[in-house]
């Protein structure tokens, strides 16, 4: 798999639910590469943000069928990772200006 952390971590998920778990459970939510394992995600977050990770949970979302008129297509499949930081770690700030 990829060695660079940002090839595994695609983008943070900035939604109301994502911000809620960030503040209450010390958990960050990211869109990650679909073939990334939990261990690779943990190492990428630790390397990119210089924090200790306690736990990683993942969920795979299948792309939806979308139509526009007569033509149809599919959205891509993607993977979401919930990354829980170790106790005592400071949460990284990626959504300050909202």
C-alpha cells in the first residue's frame, strides 16, 4: 500500500455528526483509501498529525446509482474511518473556520 500518509487519508469528513463525535468522543472522521487497512490508517494519522491513536473503526459505503435524464451512472465506492485518539492527546484542528 501507499507509504505517504495523504495517499491513505483523502480528506476529513466535516459534517454535523463528524463534528459531534470530534468534540464529545475525541474521534476524528476521515475519508480514506478504499483498500487501506486499519493498521495503515492508524500509522498514517499518527505520522501526518503527530498524535497517538487508540482505535480505528471503518465503514465502506457503496456508490449509488444516479440518473440525469436518460443517462445513468454510478457514484464511486468509498471508505470512512473513525479515528479515536489516545487519552491526553490534543485533537487536531482541521475545521476551525466553519
